[in-house]
C-alpha cells in the first residue's frame, strides 16, 4: 500500500520508536503505516534489547518510500541507574550485538517471572502467563507489558498509575536488574557499524553533576551523540550546549509506544533539523538501509 503524504511544511525524522517486538503496541508494519500518515520520512525502529521487528518494518517501509533505520534501545546499568543507549543504523545480523541482546532478553524473562511472583504475593492476579504467551511477543518482556495487563484487569486506570502503584522502584512489582555495562553496550553498537546515542538524558533521576559525569563517561566509552529533549525548550538548549562542549552529535526521537492519550505521536521530536550536528547529516548515516 502506498500512502499519500499529507501536506506538511517538511517531512519528518523520528529516530526512537517501539513496536510490539518490545513494549510498543503496533506491529512493525502498522508502525510504518502510521509513520506515513504522520509525514515521517525517516524512522528508526528501536525496540528494547530486540531487533526482531526490523526486517518487517524495513520491507514495509521500502514499499512506501520511507527510510527505515535499523535500531535498538539497549538497557544499561550505570552506577546505581538504569539508563538507555539507542543504537542507530546497526547491522542487525552482527553476532556480537545479537548475542548481547539475547543475553538481555534472557534476563528480561527471568525478571518478568519475579515481577509476576511479587505482584501475586501482593495480592494481584497472575498475569505473567498470559503476557509471556501473548502474540507477537518475541521475548523483550518489560514493565510496559505488566502495566498494560494491570490496566486491562482493572487494577490501574492507566499505565502511569500502574507504574506509580506497582512497578516503579520501591513498589511491590519492582525487581532491580543488572543490565549491560555502558562500555559493553556502546561496543556492541560500534562493532555492528552503528551510532550510539544516549537516550532521553533528562529522564534519569540524577543531579546535574551526575548527568555531566554520565555524558563524560559515555564519551569515553565511544558514544556518538545524545538525544535532545522534545518537551522543554530550556532543557533542550542546555543539552545542545553540552553536546557541543563534548563533541557529540544530536538526535531526536518521539519514543512512540502506541497511539493513545498522553503518549507522544510519531514525528514529535526536538526541533534540531537545522543543527549541523544532527546525526542524520553524518556521511555514514543510513548506510545499513536498503
Ligand atoms: P523496563 O525496561 O522493562 O524496565 O521498562 C521500561 C519502560 O517502561 C520504558 O521504556 C517505558 O516504556 C515504560 N515506563 C517507564 N516508566 C513509565 C511510567 N511512569 N509510565 C508509563 N510508562 C513507563
Ligand atoms: Mn518502553
Ligand atoms: Mn528509554
Ligand atoms: Mn524508548
């Protein structure tokens, strides 16, 4: 199906999105169809610790004249924090990356069982079994799946409440997890020929000095760029300044998880199109696209 692009001042770029291969709602094909409707001409699929959706997204995108960047969002433990590193334009077949992600998905399966047990112990119904056998689930099970199951069973009115009451740190369903190391995650991305981008730096609950230390560490590990905040122009300006100081490129993504109230739609990214450090201007960007 070829979709007509709506009239928009420019075609948009979105380098952070999720499908049903992790905690997104839409299948890769439906995601690409929505990208066309949102006038997004270049989109990266960046599922959590999983690249299984890239082939489907890529074949649908090709038929619609959309550029699909193969991507992934890797879970990392840095100091006491969980942080996310987005890999863009990686070779999805690269063995080191594929093995690293497989290990993280195994950890996710084990964690999901523990989350399920803890929720049961807190008097909630057993939702793990339905989730683990759910259609389209290839193993990157996460708290997003639990949040949806809790909403579907009437235990929370929306995902935000499910996190607040059951899944956030300190709540009955929280299981602390050791993910990959920062240098490992960046190493996997680099060896797969991709660009390593620190995802949503404004979302980590860390002070300014610790954020600065994170950015410096990320640079030392070989990180290429940082994702610029789409919501708050003041935060975005500060992040762009930090990027300049440390020699990072800048990237933008919606972190779209599905259509619906409160969630941000495809193409809703920071206004960095004119920035010379935008990652999509890099000469090697997009070389794994077919
Ligand atoms: P996980 O990697 O399994 O720990 O899950 C992290 C994911 O949970 C994030 O990528 C978001 O999609 C989702 N998430 C985290 N916090 C919230 C929240 N407060 N409300 C809704 N979704 C959230
Ligand atoms: Mn998510
Ligand atoms: Mn993230
Ligand atoms: Mn994400």
